[in-house]
C-alpha cells in the first residue's frame, strides 16, 4: 500500500485551517503533517516536514503566499503547491503560477474537488478551478496587447517605492516624493524584501533594474 500524501496547510484563518485539516483527514490517502498561520511559518514547516503538497493561501502575514511559494520551491522543487484563496484577479493568478504553483482554486470550491486537486498536483498534474481557468483562457486570448507588470506580487505603492529605490533614492527622499512618512517607507521596503525574497537593499535594486525599473532620473528639488 502506498504511503499517504504528506500535506501542509498554510492559511491565516484558524477555523478554515481546521476545516481543511478535517476534510483531508477523511481521505486515507492523505496525512496532514502541519498547519501554518503565516508565510514564514509555511516556509519553515515545509523545510522541516518536506511535504508532498502545500495548500497555500495568498493573503498571509509576514510573507505573502506568492513569496512563500517561491521560497518553498527553491528549497524543495519536488513539493507541489496548490493555491486555495479568495483572490481570482489576473495579477494574483499569474504571480502564483510564476512562483511555481501547480494549481489554483478559489475558497468555496467543492470539498471533493479540493481533495482531487491535492492528488492531481501531487501526481505532477496541474489543476485550476473553472473561474480561474476561464481567466487564463481570456488572458491568453487577449493578453498579447496587455503589457506585463513587473513584480505583480507587489502593491502599486510598493512598486513605486521599489522604482525609487532603483533610482538610488534614500528613504527620506522617497518619503518626500510620495508624501508619506519615513516609517511608512521602511514598512514598504520591508514588505518588498519579503515578497521578492531578497536580503537587502542592494539585491532589491538589482532585481528592480533587471526588470526595467529605476530608469527615470533622480528627482531634483
């Protein structure tokens, strides 16, 4: 008899995590090996448990689901990440796919379909809910005229801050240009580091410039 699939659940809502755990525990072919409430916890537990599948929410504290997916797969490419989230916008879907997720379902998906999807991605397949699949079809049918957004996992404000970082601006100057406080800038920079999985300002600037950001000349008052 084959060993049950080892599954890690990553979601910041304890009730939803508990429901998923109870659902998967009804399948003798699945063993829930851990539950994570934050993206950072998911990365750490995945490193410890080496699960076959990670069920990943995208909206997570500390480290969002896209960044957590990228870190998990960088450490262990054999793990299959199945996104289970409320977000069905193009940016979220394609950011998760670029990070390496093998499937994307929306919360509210039929329970039996969730269990089937876990087995499908573990076997090397890809699975998408009907609404997500339609978005992907629409994107590829009409997406040729749509410019690709650099770092879709970042918010618009975080992308603005990253662009100014790539121009060589200090936190003080960024705060002045965007009419926000330096503390807010520091928070944005910290989020950028986490989402891009970089260690410091220099690495973030390299990533940004490779993506074409930072091309405007520095602001002169």
